[in-house]
C-alpha cells in the first residue's frame, strides 16, 4: 500500500468548514504534488464550492472523487472501502466515525461544545434537547480521542482538548485559519443579489442559523437602534430556505435573506454591507471576523475569547446577551458618520497577516509526513 494519502472532505456539507476546504483546495491546485500519492474525496457541496477540480488533477493529485457521508453513515460501503486503500487519511474536519481504521488518522477539530461543556448555550435548550446534545458530543469526543493526530485552528482549542479530553498535547497541532486567497483577487469574486435598502444601515451576517450563532438577538438590536438612537437598519443574512421559513415573523421583518453563498460570493456580500455583526456565543474559530476586516468593514463582535484571540483591538466588542449593548456599540460607531478609515485599513492588514492560505496548505500537507514518521 505504501504511503498512499487521502484528504477526506466527504463529510462536510454546510457552513464555514466548506469555505475552509474550498480555500485549501484552491491553494493545493497551485502546488506541484506529483509523486506524493495524494488523493481527495469531496462531498458534492464541497465540490461545488471548490469549482475547478481539473486544476487539482493537473497539480498532481492522483484521484479526485465525490462521496457524500453524513454522520454515522455505516451503510456507505463504497466510501469506506475507498478510504481503506490508503495508509494515512486526513479528515479535514471530524470526527471520523471509525473505531479501528486500517490507516493512520489525522482529524481536524472544530467542536466548541466539546471543549466548553459548561457553555451558556446549553441553558437555552429544552431539557430533552440538552440531554441529546450532550450525548451527541460525548460520542463525538470518543471518536476524536481515537485519532492519531488532531489539528486545530487556535491555541485555546488545543488547551481545551488537553483540559477536557486529556489528549496528549504532542498529538495536537495548531494551524491557524486565514482569509482565503479569493479576498486578494477581485477577478475571482462572484456577484450576489443584494436587495436594496432605501435608507439606513445594512448590517451583514454570514453563517447558518444555529442556536450558538445567537442570531435571535437581531430583531431587538434593530428595535433598540430605532427607538433609542433614531437609526434605521436591517440585517442581511445568508440562511437556507428552511432556516428562513423557520424564523419568526419578527425576525423576518428585521432581516433580509440573500440565501446561502458560495465562498467566491462572500466578498461581494461584505462589500455591499455598511458593517458586519458577529454575535456568536460559541466557536473554536470563525473566518467571518477576518473576512469582514479583510473587506475593510467595521466589525462588531461578541466579547468572547475566540473573537479577541483573532481580532485583537481591531473589532468593536459587545455583550452578545445584551441587544442594548450591541445597539449602543453600533450607534456610537456611526454617530459621527463612517468609521475611521485608518482603523479599517489597520484591521485589513491584520486580517491578511494573521496567516496565509499558502502557508496553511503547506502545513496541512506536512501533517502527512509528521504522522507517518511517528510511532503511533
């Protein structure tokens, strides 16, 4: 079998993980990986977001194919048998639901529910849902612990894995996420239909309508801006049709939904906004703050460690549990007109220097060498 290597993104279907993978694959297509015995499996959603897969084959990737794996998909024998042909498999974001795989397993970790088990979002769940959620992440934690190597995006995630799961820190590698190369190449940007707003602020949010994203605070922020500060505003969101239909009438009155975006549409979305609001309560890492700064947009972010670790002093922070605090932060930033240009440029420079896509791609590939050289 030799050192045949597989990059596995067949289990990724939505959200930021798809954007990370599509960015990585674009960088990989710029490398020469001939002779590395590298193959890739992608979900249909990742394949769509990644675009030109022929470029990957031209770079020397031996095989690129699509499989769609969802959770405990034990019946997908074709995907399972394909993975078993390789000596090392890198699942870009896990868990990998294999108990004793016949290969060395590298797994990317991005489950904040596991490293922050006492998070405040649990209190928002109904008792049965809370119980099911804890069981779900307990099961996932077992499979993460069975990985040979784990890759994370920030130091606080590594610390959490050591603290909560007792994982040997030597098995955990920190490879920072970054702004995609798309953001520095306007020719790659795709248009997106942004419904116009006659007057007022356009506040953007890129992401799914998951509970921990805390989007439920949006209507009250809009209300506070209008009642206390005389500011008219709307939130522009990127929800699926199902998520939008499931939102309350009050929410839909305060927001405009442009629908899910592929990564190459995101720059145009940010460009059309007056500011970006990121009220999340729970993350390992989100690219949205970096992307907003890269597009020179004022960023209002929840006052949480995962945001401060990434943004430093380049974001305006607010208490995510207080719509009043969020509205005050937004109102104060815009009361004198547009935010300071020099600050936005400094934030942009910070975003692009945080990490580079090419560096991340190379370090991902280096993980194969590191894993294969270890006695596991």
